[in-house]
C-alpha cells in the first residue's frame, strides 16, 4: 500500500487498527496486473465477457444547459422543456462505452469517471496532490472514513448538532463523540481550541478526527466563514487532527449573487486549504442531481485513497456502472461539460435561494408575529433552524432539578410541541434528533444540550404550497400550545422539584 507522498505530512498514525489489519483483495491485485499493458491476455479473473451483456446502449435524457438559467427553463417549461441526450453505446464512440463501464473495476471507480470527477474537483477546489475515490454517496463515504480512522474508545469531534444518521453509525464502532459549539458562522474555533488545549487524558485519547459539515450545516443551516475555516485548519495542524469535510450542500451557497460564477464565489473548502493531506473531502450528487443517484466521491491524499480503495475492494466494490456512465457522459464532450455543469448548479443556487426567500417571507408573515419562534436566513443548504421561545411557555421551569446537568424542562416541552404539530397535520424535525450522543459528565460549560434543544429544523426544499400550508399549521400550533391555561395540563412529572 502506498506511503504518504513526500510533499505531505506522514499521517499514517491516524489509521484505525482495522484499516492497518486490512489486506488488499488478492484477486483485485491480479486483476490490476491484467491492465498493466495493452493487449494482455488474461485467463485469470472470472469477468463475464462484454459480448454477453444484454445491453446495447444506455441513453439518458437530461435538461439542456444552453439557456441562460437552465434550471428555471427546465422547471417552468414542463413537457416542452429543452433537453439533451447522453448516449453510451457498447463500443463507443462515447466518453464511457457500455463494454468498459459494465466490467468489474477497482474500488476507486472507473478511471474515466474518476478522471471526470478529478477535473471537477480541480475546477472548484484546485487541491494540492489529492486523489479521487468514488463512493455510493456521502453516507457511504463518511462511514468508510470513520472505519478508516476510528478505534474503539477514540474521541471524534463534531458540530454539537449534527447529521445524526452518520454520527450514530460511529457508535457501534466504539467512537465517542465530543460536541463543539456552533453558531450562525458554523463551528466556533475558540471552542475547538478550548476542548483540544484543555483535554484531560484521563478521559481517554485526545480527539484526532473532526467530522464537520461546513456549508448549510445539517441541521442548523450554518455556514463556516472563510476566516473560521482558516483558523480551524490551523488548529487541525497544531493538534494533529484529520478533517472529514462532509459537504453535500457546497453548491447551494446563497451569499453570492446567483448570476456570479460559482468557481470564484463559493467559499474555499478545507480541501482547498489542505497542504498536509489531512482533509478527506466528501462530495455527493444527491443534492445537485438526485438522491437516488447513490454516487459521490472522496478527495483525499493518495495515502488515504489507497486505504479507502482497499476497504471498498473487499466490501461494496466500486459503485454501479449506470451512475458512472451517466456522470461521465454528463461531464464529457457530448454532455454538459464542466461549464454546463457549472451553469446547472448556479441555476440550482438561484432556485433554492428563491425558495429560501419565499419561506422566510412567509415565516415573517405567519409565524414571527406570534413572538414565539424566530428564524434566521441560512447562507447555504436546504434548512432553516427555527428557534422556539420555549421559555415563554407557562409551564417552563428553570433551575429546579439538577439530574444529568439538566436545568430546564425544555426537552419535555419541545416534545409536546412536536406532538401538537403532528396533531395539526404537520411533521417537523425536532432539534433533539440531531444531538450527538455524548457523555453528560463532560457537558459544555453552558450546561446540558437538553436545555438548548428548543429548535425545529424546517426545510424550504419543497413546493410553495407545502411551505404555505406547513407554516400556517406551524403558526397555529405554536399559538395554541403557548396559550394553554397554566393549570390545565400540569402533570405531576412536570413539577421540577428535586
Ligand atoms: C450532512 C449530510 N451528510 C450526508 C448526507 C447523505 O448524503 P448522500 O445522499 O450522498 O448519502 C446528507 C443527506 O441529507 C447530509 O445532510
């Protein structure tokens, strides 16, 4: 397996015991030898012969990107919207012929697709000395990164509210989460520094991995400022952290005008700042093409790439050829090409920004006047983190119980409000869903996160109709819940005497 490249820092000590124990898939090694030079005769691997694939060609009809705003044209023109065909035939000519695409390949993905995504990554991030590995989307990629880096008992850092589907996936591996406070500007570097510089080794090994969502963070919608990104990277260098940069909302950044070229206006990623090879950047097509694509890519040092490939070679193998053909043809000379892709994501930004603004204007009209909830405009992503003024509820209690560091009944009231919304016909995502599972003994100086769960995550990704109906129900549910007479619903467990 490759050593770290000479220009990068040796970070091999971050590998998990599992990753170190992993042996390359021996059959893949022989398979690679068959590709050492052209016209090798192979009687080695049991690869089905391409003449027996019952597929003559693959065709995809996609939106045309010739219009000034291709997303607006595609969305509004209905069945007459202009489209373009991507065709992969068995032997070509095309960017990725069926014959090649449908065969086994390595865990890195098909070279043609890897090359297309390397060019795309170069266009947006221009990283130094990094290699692309294809994945089945960010969930697959992040979990593979956890397996690559985490030993039982290791501490990993993450945004205090985070995408719990992935954070929870690390728990059976024995990884312990250490939450870092965030605000509208994303993860707070001073908090990260405080945790790292005051780490008590009696608690266990010092954290060596930071998992973070830098743009349109899920669930809070916050986006890291450029200045914070630089400070966090410097802290990662000082404290020897690996950064897993999970960035599915990168292309949905709204701070810049929608008409500007994204390559020049999107915030610099951690990958673009990485000189040591300590960033594993995780990208996905889920939010910019469709979630069912199940395709994404990790960009990392060649060293971590080799370990990701080794893991993939012996587990999921490479991603499906259908998605790889689609992406390769889409980005290829007969498809959108990179400028066309750029025009598409630029249009998507404009469209989601329009939906965000619609949501916020509605919120200002229907919910904010209640004085019971507030929403701030996210600079990226699909989510608004709505703060509920739970302290204004007649049954709100403070400082009456000390159990597990909890000082208020915020959690309980939020659960009731959630049920109240459901009764009204509205599903919202409770903030509690995103709380990292941590050791309460080490709660932050501000106290238990259970006292700060007074948030719902709402999305503006849907239709105007859904937003109108949803926010009307939400405003009504809030008013009813907060208007409850003091005496009516008080139950014995609501009384907070300790
Ligand atoms: C922060 C974050 N990471 C990962 C994912 C999963 O992405 P994918 O569909 O590429 O697996 C999501 C999806 O919502 C997400 O918000």
